[in-house]
C-alpha cells in the first residue's frame, strides 16, 4: 500500500540521511495540517520522494516534532513523542513494508535517535533525565527492550561516528555551561576527552570521515567561533596533530556550516549563509582551496550527504517549496531539484533563478518528458530582495508583489519570530497565501536579525523592542508617506511570536501608521513571559537578554503599559496549548483591552484555537486559519 497525494508538499522538514548515503527521509505536508513521512532513494535513476505507507488506522500520520532516522534499506525509524514522557519507536517503509512495526516504547524526559553503523541494531537512542544522566541504548532490529550501552553523568548532545565498526562515538558534553567533545567507546562503555582546546572554549566535532580520518570542528578557542580541521593519524591510538583554523573559511558576517565530506575524504561542502540567502562552496583543508559552486539564488538546508552520485542537500526558493537538490560540485552548473511536482525530478526548473542550471545530459530528456503540464503544477508567486531605509542603515527585506509592490491595494509588513531569527529567501506557505490573494508582503530583517554579523544580532541583548522597533518605525514612515501621497491605505502589521510582540509595540507607539494589526501567539514583555514560561524557554530568553527590560525615553517595553495607544483594528490569535508562549499572555492582553473600554468584535477580535500549540500554521485547520487571516488583512473587519 502506498500513499497518493492530491498536491505536492508545501513544506519539508527534519531531513535525515542514511549512513551509506543511499536514502534520505523527511516530514512533508501539503499545507492541510497533516504530516507524512517521505523516503528519498539517492541512487542513479531514482524518481525523487515517495510517501511511505500510511498508518493502518488512517488519520493524521505524524506530528511536526516526530524524529526521523533514514535507514540503508529505505525504511525509516520514527520516534513519536507521546504525553507523559513516553516515546514510541516505530519502523515504517522499506522494501517489504506492510503498515508499521512498533519496535519499542521508552519513558524518558528526552529521547533522541542517532544512526548506528553496526549490523546488530537499528539505531542508538540517547535518553536524558532530570538528574541529569544520559543513557545510551541500542535499538534492536527485531524489536524488544532497548539494550543499555552506557549511563553517562551529565547532558550529552551531538553524535558523530569516528569509525565504521560502531565502536567510537563522539558526543558533545555539556559541562559548566561549556561544550566539549568527548569520545564514548561503546565496547568498554568508557568516556574520554576528544577536543578540549582551551579551558573556557566551546569545542564541537561537526563532521568526520572515518576512512580518511578528516575531522571538521567548530570552536571559539581562537577568540571567535571558527571552523577548523584535523586529520587523525593512521594509528588511531596515537595523538592527533593540533587543530588548524584557516583564515579562508573565516568569512566576515557569514555563518559557515560544514554540510558533508566528499567521498575522497579530501574536500568539505560548506553552506555559507549571509543575509537572507545561501551560497555553496567546496573547501579543501589540506590544499588550501575554497571554490564557489554555482547554485540558484535561494536557501540551502544545512544538512546533506555527498556520495558518488553528487551532493544531496535540501534547497528552497520563495516560489519553490523545499526539496532535495543534487549538485555535482566537480561539474559547474549541474543541478537537479527533485520532488516539487509529485516526485518528478526537475532537470531545468521553470524559474528565472534557475536559468542555465541543467541536469546531466542522460537525465535531461527523460525529465523533460516527465514534467507535468502547466495546469498541473502550482504557480507560486516570486519574491525579490530589496533594501529598505531603516533607522541607521539599510534593512534587507524579502518582498512579494513584484517591482511595483508599493502601489498594491494592500501591503503588510511581516515581522519574523525569534528574536534570534530572520526571514530567509525560501518558500513560506503563509506569505505565499497572502501574495496569492493580492496582498503585497514586505518581510524585513531589521536589526537583531541573524545573518548580518554578530553586532547586528547582538544589539538586541537586553534591548528587546529597541533597535528593531526603531527600524520598523523608520520603514513605516517611508512606506506610509508614499502610500498616503498615492491615496492608498496605510500598511498593516503581521507578526508571530516575537514578531507579534514587536508588531504590538509598533502599533502602540506609532498608532497612526497602520491600517490593522495581526498578532499570532504574542507575548507582553520579556519579564512577563519569563514569569509564565517553561524552564527551557526561560533559559533561552535569559541567554538572549530577554530577562532585562529596556527602559528609555519611551519607557519599559511592556505591551500592557503601552496598549492604551493602540488604535488600529487588531486580531489576536493564540493556540490554547502553546508550550512556548503560554496562552495566558494573550488572555491578559484581551482582559486589559476590555478594561480600557475597547469593544471585542468592534475594536479588536480575540481568536483562541483549541488544541493548537505554538506552530498554528503547521497544525490542523491551517487552511481555514489562512483564510481568516487573509480576510482580516484585506478588510480589517474584526
């Protein structure tokens, strides 16, 4: 039995690659709030993604947070997180798949799957408790109780194999707020240090080629986070040489992500993120080369596998939903994007950004014949990058609506979550939905966004609603002035999570600049959220400086204190099971607005979504929610 989809997926997340590089897997959705598992064969002549068999009882197949582990035979091991700390390990897909096989159930506060190269198990499972202790289990092939390898005091993450015999596993050990790389000898159950470059440094192993012994690491021992490398000696018992940190991969204002090591063990594929887009480069650590690889403008996925068939890596553009790309780094311009039209490989994609990129000659003819008619393939709206005028400098923004977007009847300023986040030049179902209904979208990466250098991002530490709010106000002044002069409505605001908090601040402090405000899962201030949030969220907010409330001439950045100035029509949306930003934040705002004499259904509308968590656009009822939000942004009727 196989799954047939009425439409190609709009989102793909949680990519996993088998250790041999022959298969990949991911979670996919067509945008209706349901998620299913896709399996990707990565062998020559493969036809892209294929949904794995459905669950026997039908209904919603998976949850957004289900963990996936692609296996070498095409099957996928899932870890489904259930209430009460239970984790169900389930095997789906594969050549002889008939429904699904429950492998084991584990109770643990946290559980994470790791690939396992041994022939005597499906995977490793790392479980953590509140002690904290990390237990390492082997997941048996035929099901049954998990087999304990080791119990390690403390918290451990990462997981990179140093050999092909399933003996030595590198883990990230968290000690005293620092991360050090350690090696677990599974045959002995003994843990020993691997990377400790300085007493106060964070040292992580990112990639390893067990055959050649090439290790790619990241460390802040040189003073800033840097990428380095080391080659293990042929006699693995000997001590390795010192780690090298080449200047060529220390690129200013760029996040350098090692993605995969080439089959020859001599080259490393690097994803270079700067601003809203990604580049691809091949680094030769020993020969001192760094060569750009031509790829279309868009965003890469940060994970991948490099095999004899090419480099396989997730890729997306604003008008192309995410899929797996196959790049041939040794043959410039060779590019294949599979999975956007129901699994059809795309040799030449019909988009200006893909001009000149073709698949191998032997694949081109077959692919061209396989592509569907124009009526069968969805038509997505393109976007472009534009620099808008911020308070102290240009603000890169992703813009939907064409080059004449300023004259559109409706314009919305979309504010990203975070604050340690940014809009990327990639597919967004919600922004596409707005664009499809005639709403021009401006998605700015104001100060505080990541991808533009450390100082650009860190300026918000202890200053939430400061530099970023100034940039939004500057954009509103320019854009609002243009629209008033042209006799057009003022722009509206749309934000989720931190973006919703920022949107409410902007609406309260610049009350005459907006036609309407749409706030999805907002909070009221950093301290107010810390008082209600879970321990992990509190820790994250404190690390990002949210525990300190900015208090300057404008006063504390507290929405409750400022909301008396709110005049634009307001729609607040919140899931009642949000475990990131508790729904109490929105309920308190509603209560305050009523105290101020604002009429619910007249001045504002409050929409609480039963059973929904923080990811309201990824849950059940997403299409209906899209429709309601679009209707509000077109009419501002509450």
